[in-house]
C-alpha cells in the first residue's frame, strides 16, 4: 500500500479484463470477415412449433441433407444453446429472428467461412435433442428437471452426437489434467468436430469410442494417473476395429460428464461423497437410476416393491402396514423415479441407511422418529457427566467460554432452543486465565461438540505487513514521468546485429559492434544512450547487451521508449519515487509501517501534542489543553481464501499551521491531510490510494 498524493491533474484509469465464455468468443469469431465463403449446402428456412407433449420444436430446412446431426453445447447462465452446421451457409437472409416462445426468446444465425452457428437465446435452461429427417433438422427443447439443478451447474454441455460417416478422422492428442475440485479431466484433440463419439460404462470402466478414427502410434499408450489424487487411475488409448477407443478405469464412487467445443472433446470424472441416506449417489439433481419398465394390473404394492428390490439389489424392508394394490404402466424410466411414484401414490415414505431401505406410511415413520428423539432426550437427561480440560494455544480461554455460553443461553440472554446449544442444560464451563485452560463439564456427546469447535477456532492467525508512503510531488514530475522510463534490455537479430529501444536527452560516446558474416568489429561512435529519469543508470551498446541506446540521430524530433516493469512487486512505484527524489521534484515525507494479525485493527501514531491556553475567569484559573498534530495509520486487513488482502485504511498527516490570535490568546491551527478507503490487493502488490492537488 503506497498513498501517493499526485500534485498533478493526471488521472489514472483502471481497466478490468475477464475471460469470456467460449460461446461469446465463438460469436465474435463468427462475426468477423468481410466476405462469406461459398458453401455447397445452405440453411434455407426456420420454423418453430409446439409438439403434442408441449415441447418446443425448431425445424431447420436445408438445401441438402446433413450427413451427421450438428454438434452443439449449452450454457445455463445466461441460458443458451449453440449448434454448428458444418459446410453450410446462411440462406435465411437475416441473422436474428425473434420467436416469442415461452421457452425460446430469439435465434441468432451467424456464418463464418463454411460454417454456420445457430444460437438459441432461452428464457430458462432447456435440454435439447437433435434429429435428422431428410433435408430437415429437428431440435426439440424440453424443461430440465429443476431450476436448482441448472443453477448449480453453470455449464450444461454435450459432446457432438455425430453418426459415423465416410470421412476418416484422427486423434491429435490425449491429455489428462486435475481440476480444482479433484476431478479428473481427459482432454482429447480431434482432427475435426464431426467425429462420432460413443460413451458407455462397462462394469467399473468407462469406454469412449471415436468412430472411424485413427490413432497415431505415439498415442497408443497407457497413462497411469493414480498419483494425481482424482477418481481416475489409468487411461488406455488404442485402435479397435477402425475406431479409436479410450478406456478409463476410475476408482471409488464417481460420476462423469462430457462435452465438446469445436475439435476438443472433454470428459470429466468427478468424485462423489457417499451419502447413506440417498437411493442413488451423485451430485446431479433428478433421478439417476438405471431405467426399467413395469406393467402391472391390480397387483399388490408389496409385490411391486419386491420387483424393484430384485432389480436394484437393495435390501427393502416393508412395514406390515403397507397394504393395497395398484395398476401402473411405466416404460423406460429410472427405477428411483418408479419407486418415488409408487410411494407418492400410496402415501408411503422411506428411510435409507447404507443398502437397507425401510418403507412404511409417512405417519408411521414420523411417529417412530418422534419416539426415538424423545428416548434420546431422556437418555441425555440421565447420562453421566464428564469433565475435560482444554489447553488453548492461540485463542483466549475467555473468548471460547463466551462462545460456548452464548450457544447455551442464546444470543439474547434467554434460553436457547435445544438445537442451538453447545452445552446441555446440565453442562457448565469455566476458565483459568493464568494457564489459559478451559474446563467443561457435560455429557460425552456435548464434550465432542466443544472439542470440534476448539479445533476450528484455536488456530494460528496469519499476519500482514502494511507499509505506506506519503509523498509530496511537484506538478513538473507528473508531466515528465513515463516519457523518460525505458526498457533496459538489448536484443540481437540472427546473431548479426545488436539493437535496442530507449530514450534520453544527452549524447555520450558508446561502443557499437557491426557484424558481417559472423565477424564483428569494435568501433566507437557518438550516439544517444538511454538514461533513467532519476539518473540511476546510463547504457548503450556493449559487448553483452544491457541497457539500450536511443535512435542514433542527434537532435531528433522524436524519441522512442518502452517500459517493462513488474507492477505486482511494486517496482514501478519504487522506481518512480526514486526518480522523483533524484530530480528534486518531490519528497517522501513519511513512511509508516505496521504489522497486525488477520482481521485485527492496527494503529500507529507519531507526532506532537500542541499545548494552548484556555483563559480563566474570575472564578477559575487558566488551563492548558493539548491538540494532536500527528501522523497516524489505522488499518484492518482481511486475508481472503485466495490469498488476496482486503484492507480498511485510514491515514492522517497533520502538522502545525498558522498561529491565530483570538482575544489576546494564541491558538495553533492544524493543517490536515487524510484519506480513508477500502481496497483489495494481491499479496506483495503496491497500490496508489489517494492524491490531493494544490
């Protein structure tokens, strides 16, 4: 942190840049170019209709049939779907068409070269299916299982659903990377984006076939990636009957997702934390079980549950109160959805623990759980108390005691609910400030909760060093700064001639090395060497290129300079301040620095207490009072999880001003300069936070 009052009218503008999603980048790429390539096929018509199921159907009519369905992908924020039509031109005569459908707002059609991209601007996230019927392509949109699922997954992408064609394809590369959340990412570069891809699970392995695709010799290999701490253990790539096959062997519980962006196919395998209360494991919302078909007429509910138990391998225990019959016809739906339908129809509910599922009426399960909670509460009232000592290392025992007491009594001082307690009704705690030990008396379960809290809180706190500089600068420096800083590294072209860029206002004899056919001769000529604004260094051509020379013209009308300095380490600010003082155009008047812990306010102050007299009255004597004229720095840093630092900074620079005579008494005035701000910087960065022009 470096507060720099800049006594000039120059304004600094900060610009933030962020990476754009591939969809937007693709739109920009498609929108460039002054000429449209001629294509054999074209997109001639577009219409939107509603199917009998209520789904939205978009029909594309082309000049000639497509060999494969168009590849595409979707994103959920903002909701969009993009399809790429290869070797196809835009024959619609327009690039934007408003639809006004509840699911589809508008369609963008953009051609670049011999490819046309169609982007559906959706009102809400949709899943889609593509189908070819002659020279038409049908795209059917359907609602996703839930809006929450779309919000949790910002990218809902698909790989190309291309069918095998007559064109031969080739794998370019197979790579593996580890994601931030521990997922294994297999990245496959393809020769083109129309490669047919088939993914299926065989036992505990995942098999990906690239249809009519050749595998180069250098890619036929096994990648052992077990040391990357992902669910993926090995990746085998080889040729299989004219196709390229990749076999992935995961371990543990996992789920996979795949998508394709142009010529790159990406398969992610994510670890799944097992939840014993879920029928199926995984992070995706909705029903994920294997599909089955059921067709029963007036069959007992218990018999249907037995069929599902045999299909899934689960141990299903049915309560004696589950009775009745039902008639159902379900075709190709996930088995967990079928079970949910049966339970909703008959007013049943389930409780799962491991691979055992208990199914009973909702009321019966609620009564049993209430009885279990009451019995557990009665046991806790009779459970013997234990006392444990907790030696605290970093936190104060009184602070931990306050946290426990608030949890037990409630934040408002009253009795807290049973779910808000750290201590039970019979529990108690006290501290010994001298040894920083916390004593807790309670049941074994409550002692474990206190132990967990202490593990989270009693940790070392990171510290932050903040250094500030308060500078007074003249307006001349702001006009000169920047034009006199130059690059300090030379370059050599083809080992024949050394050169560089720079800028200065003086002339000095320097060494020049002209080279011909690799033979260099040494000669001295008068040229314009580069000089820093602070006069720290001079340089020109030398045997080993260091600092650079200026354009070799005496009294040139213009000069060229280049600055390559690392902003992150604060080098540029330090260089500017050094040049400022060397040219007597400014002065660093103070440099307070302070070290403090994370989220702890620090205060440092230096200055003078100025006395002044308050005149007395007939009944009181004159008194002496003091007024501060100090340099002070108040800062509260917060270290973010990504190791950035957010700081609330307040800086005061006061000094004694004029002496004012009031009613025969002299009072000092205080000249004040202060700044209060909230900034966020990277670790080690320097930021200019304020300036006053006088």
